[in-house]
C-alpha cells in the first residue's frame, strides 16, 4: 500500500481535524483558503476534487456552499472521518488518481506538494491534478515556504533548539521525518512556479496563503495558547488583524515571500 510509515506516524498522533479550527494560525489559514478559493471557483453547483483532503475540513465548507466534492487521501483514519461527515471520500494517492480525464470543474491539492519529497512525484501529482480538471477549470495547490521554519522558530523563541532542522531546510528545501512532521518539502516561490509549469496550466498565480498576518498568529499561538493574552493584544481581535493584514498584502506581490504557505493556482488550458 502507498502509505509511508512516517506519514502514518505524523497523522496517527494528532487530530488533523483540529488543525484548522483550534489554533489561531489554523483559523487564519482556513479563512484565507475560503477567500482565495472563492476567487477562483465557479458558481455552485460545480464538482470539486479535494486531493490530500485529510478529514475534510475544506470539503465540508465547500459542500455547505453548494459544491459537490470528492475527496482522496491515503490515510484511512482521514477517510473514515470524512465519510462520517457525509463526504464522498476515497483512499488513494495524488500520483495516480482514480478519476477519468476532465472529471472536475476545479481541483484543490493541499498536502501532496509538501508531503511528496521527490520532484518527479510532485510533477506527477500536478500532471494528474491537471488531467482530471476540465479545460477552463482551476487547479489550486498549497506549498510551504522554505523560510517558514526560520521565522516560526524565531517567533516561538525556539530558534536555538531547532537550528539544526531550520538550517537543513534553508539549505536543502527538505526535512527528514522528525518529532513534529513526516518528511517534508519546502518551496521557494520560483521553484513552485517552475513545478506548476508544463502540465497544461496557464495564468499561474502564486498568493500568500497565510500572508504576513500569519506571523501574528504564530507568535500568539506559541506564547499564549490556551491562555488569555495581555489586554494590549486582545483589542482588536488578533485573528481579524491578521486577516486584514494578509488581505491587504495580496495587493503587494513583493510581500509574497512573507507568507509561511503559498497558494498557487492555474487554469487548465
Ligand atoms: C496537512 S494535511 C492537509 C489536509 C487538508 N487538505 C487541509 O488543507 O487541511 C495533508 C494531507 O495530505 C495527505 N497526503 C500526503 N501524501 C499524499 C499523497 N501522496 N496523495 C494524496 N494525499 C496525500 C495526508 O494524508 C494529509 O491528509
């Protein structure tokens, strides 16, 4: 079977469903994903593929907005959770999709690009995502910024302890499996654009998913998780502040590398 044991180790030990609903950083990511997908999705009803969809957090809100969604993920526990929530979910791998050509109106692939550590595998996954999207439909993918760990560790005041891993990621764009994550790929903006190119996608655009506002959420999660932050930080609402900042930053491409995650999108020719 295709599930690598490190991937199992990462997801069996955590509730992936809480990632986007509990910490401020996850809540910001969810809100921004809704913003950005909303710009590219056709009006409902339409059929959306959610590749590497995990337990179905995005599939859930897409269905609530009137889209039909089919989700694919290699982790049986995620498939079970998604099915329990009423999502059409299949065990599978982004590198070999079970759908026919031009099946979806749009595809979201948030996971495989950072979990697949061989470039050939990422290109195959992108080729597959494009193949199952109809001409004119959008393929949207998520990647993690190569500098995200440097800034995240610094804001958590953990840079000294995490320096060996941070340095390896900066040097290679890759981290082997560790106590926090399965082996992972980290992208630069130009690398992501390059990997998106050549599969039949046009008008490729890269956005900051969490944007610069994400760093406020990282700092607050690191220092005040489950505690009341000091009054100076609660007014105004920090999630609102972070969202406002990241939405404004969308208009300034020079701020793109200041996002911990990227959302890249292209239209099938
Ligand atoms: C961090 S989760 C993201 C889940 C969801 N897409 C989201 O954005 O919240 C990454 C997901 O990618 C899945 N994944 C990893 N390798 C994959 C592959 N080769 N094909 C499809 N999914 C994969 C994992 O099982 C996991 O559910």
